[in-house]
C-alpha cells in the first residue's frame, strides 16, 4: 500500500517537473506570448493546487494522467496558437478538412478531463445519490465550464479586438462557439461512457488507502 502511494508520488513529481519544463520551453518559443499566457493559465493555476492538495485529497492515478494529457494539449495550443499546431494540419490533411481542428481536440479534453474531476469529487464527497443523477450533474458541470470559457473568449474579443484572433482561433467558422461546446459534450460523454467502471475501482482504492492511514 505504501509502495503504491510512493509510486503515485513519483509519477506526480515527474509529471509536475515535465510540465514545468514544457511551460518554460514553450513560453520561450511561443508564437504569440500573450496568447500563450492565456492558453496555459489553467495549467499554471492547477499545478500548485494539485501539489497543495496531494496529502489531504489525493486524486486517482487515472485523473492525474488525464490532467497531464489535458495540460499538454493546452500548452502546445498556447505555443503555436490553436490554428497553427502542426498536429492539427496533419489531421486536417488526413480527414480532408478545410481548417486546423486542433482546437476541437482542446475542447474535447475540456469536456473529458473536467467530467472525471467533477465525477471524482462528487462521488468521494457523497454529494449525489444515483448514477443517472450523477451523470446528469457531471455533464451539466462540463457544459457550464465550457460556456464560461466561451464567455471569457467573448470578453477577450471585446477587450483586445483583432488582437484576440490568435486566442479565439475561430478560423472564420461562424459556428465555432457552438461546435466548441458540442465537442466538450462529446468529451464528457466519452469519459462517462467508457471510463466510469474503471474510475469507480480507482476511487474505491483511494478511499481504502485514506481509511488505512
């Protein structure tokens, strides 16, 4: 049991150092530094919170992996700006698309990661009774987060004018806001539909570790 906790801590430390190094590198090589700052802000905020709460409220290993993956997506989106990420151009070529779709990967993860975060907090806190209600509330939380992010983008557009184009990454798509929220909905649905059982087992394991302390 102690060995498992030690392994989790090693992974968290390595993941944290990796993200810090990646932040430094991408910040120094960012296409637009202000856009980079806005895109990676969630990562910069999350890292100290995760470090501060590890002892009092350690998350499941699945959640740490998902947060790491989401952070990487955000960081590279900030470095290149979403409309210029090379991976997005490769995907556009494979799928014969007319725009770089990397931002949709970002919004998929914006639904996928928060769904598991919300799910874990709600289950471990015994805030919701019943799986159907749990799934409904989790999806509502994800859509609220997605809508809030779109409001932030709107505020950035009003404040910065054309200077916000790199941050918004709409690429001329008039339905960009709606499709962003739709991809967040897809992400949350995939997380709930495919990972709930595995997530439940890990949550139970974390609870047993906490009770044995």
